[in-house]
């Protein structure tokens, strides 16, 4: 098992019609690599007084991104499949469907890069085409 502290950079691109929204989040967290896959955990603070604990679990079958705290969700990405997610916010619950096109994992000895391409829908309505890139580097 390999463990260590990591720098994390997550770049999210959401394309909604002709509009494009890009977000970048950087944090430090913990990384564990086992025979079954790897786990990345970190805390983000999207606003004053808010804390969100994040956990990314990757294995050969899927990638799962879980959030708890100020917002709660569990997004499951399985290439070629759909999954559902309840996104709980302080303002209410949003039911979404994830249509995962592709998950690309590039693992190196001291770094990892994950790219997830997916569509996000609410009801039968397409909300956005999404591209999430997660970069980690052991420090």
C-alpha cells in the first residue's frame, strides 16, 4: 500500500448550450493506493463557515466521488452507463442523472490524473455536458 499527502487540482468544465462554465479548485489531501484501487480524501471550503469533505475512490470498475458536510452526494461514474444522484444542498435536494461516456485514469509513481466525461441531466432534460479533470501529486 502506498500512502501520502497530495496536492489536488480539479478542473470542471460544464457546457450548457452555447455557454461554458469553468471552475478550478485546489486543495491538499490524503492519498492511499491499495491492490483494489486508490482513495483520495480532502476538505474544501466553498464559502465562509462551510466545509465539504470529499472522497474519490477509483478502481477497475468505476470512480465514485462522495461529498459530505455542507452538501452531500455520491456520484458514480461507470463508462457507458447511467447512474442517479441526490445532490443535497442547504437549499434543497436536486435529483440528477449521470450518463458517463468515459473515465480515463493515468497513474504514475507519484501522480495521478483522472478525466471524466459525462452528461448531467435533471429529469429528462440535459443540464450540461461535463468534463472533470482531477490531478494529484504526492508531496
